C-alpha cells in the first residue's frame, strides 16, 4: 500500500470520523471504501 498525506479541514475530518465510527471501521478503511466506490 502507498501512503498519502493530505491536509483537510477539521470539519471534514469530524464528518469522516463520525461516519467511520458509525460503521465501526477505521477512518482509513472508510476513506478507502468511499474512494473505491466512487471510481468504480
């Protein structure tokens, strides 16, 4: 896997974190799943 570092606004981070928590997955896994769905 490749590491990618990006800066995002705190408000966006909080939204992503909340969605990940609700799905009971890590933020990393949530972002990977979301990006994977969007490019297919």
